[in-house]
C-alpha cells in the first residue's frame, strides 16, 4: 500500500472534522443567529473545498513526478548512446558517409562555436583510438 498517500488522506479527513467541529461550535456558542451561522457555514464549506483541492493538486504533482522518475529509470541516455554506436558500427563506410552528409544537410546553423564537421572528425578520432 502507498503509506504516504494514506497518511495524507487521513490528515485531510481529520482537518475536515476539525473545520466542521468549529462550525458547530459557532452554532452552539454564538447562538442561533442566522447571519452568524450562515457565515460559519460558508467559511466551513470554503475551507473544506480548499483543503481537498490542495490535497488533490499535491497528489497529482507527486504522481507526475513518480511517473517521470520511472521513465528516466527505464531509458537512460547512456543506453541511447551505446545503441547509436552499435548501429553506426553496423553500417558500411559508404552508408556512414551518406548518413553524415544527410545530417550535415539537415542540421540548421545555430551559431555554435564547433561545427558539425569538427564534431564528426573528433568522433572518428576517438573511435579509432578507443
């Protein structure tokens, strides 16, 4: 079971009980005046809605972070780089040259200090050394 989520629900229920206990105290201590009791009912309702909306938003954000964490664990960038290297090794020299040319043509000039040609040359040198 998800213990933190159960604890947050229990604390929400306890908070709701305290809100409505305060509304009943206003009814019995403040007397039976209609405007005061109506005001206490309105404040009690708004406080309850605010409490449960904040709980729902926090729970939604936590579940989103947990899903993002699970996705990150399943597909690390290192595996992608290793797969790319393996696929490049499977290509023959002509296919690699054609792929590099296609990447050069499709890559927009973005003002980087290092050109794609330099990166390819560095990659080839490190591939020969390693």
